């Protein structure tokens, strides 16, 4: 058994009498002769018990090729996360730059020519960007339009909060 395994408490002994027999717990620490178990859902109730007092819910061992696949999946997930953060940072920096240049007009329009509130004005800008992509396609010349569209969608989300 290892940390994060789910086990069932099967009995108490003279030194370990905490926990509910028959309940499931998560192993959070392993010592030489005992486990630290915590409540499966909230981890707010923890106690130590002898290793002989629990039964593992794992009935089979995971083949090496599955473990290796899991390791690869974890690396792919980390790589995805880094790419996502880098891509989002470009859009966030674009929005910050435009906010410095134009002021907070996207979320607080000055309403000189248009009387639309922020949400309606952003929806109109989103429509314009989508039409440009529809008419011109997605290519090197419209890549900035995709960035603008993502930015406007983020601003729309902010205006709706």
C-alpha cells in the first residue's frame, strides 16, 4: 500500500482505537508499523492505526505499461498547462496594453456616439471580429483578429460579472 491509496478500516487494536470500522479512508502517511489515515472526502479527520487494521481496496497491481502511460500523460498535462499559460499571457498583456492606451472604455464606455452599455458594445465588437474571420478566414493576416476576439470574450466575461 502507498500514500493516497483508499483503504477500509477493518478493526481496532489496543493502541489504535480511532476511526469507524468499515469506513473508507485515504493513506496520507506511512510509518514503519502504522498508517496515518484521513477521511476520504474532506481529510479533516485523521488518525494513526496499525497496518494490520486496514484492508486495501486495490485488488490488482497496475501493469508497468499503464504506469508509464500515466507518467507520459502527466508530462503532456504539464506541457499543456505551460502552453496554455503562455498563450493566455499574450492575450492578457494585449488587453493590459490596450487598457493603458484607451483607458477603461471597454468596461466603462464614454457613450459619446454610442449609447450601448459595456456588455452590448463588446458583443457588437465580437460580432465584427467573427465576421472578419468568416470573410477572410484564419491565416497570418487575421491572427491578430483571433487574439482580439479572445480578448473581447474575456472582457465580455468581466462585464457580465
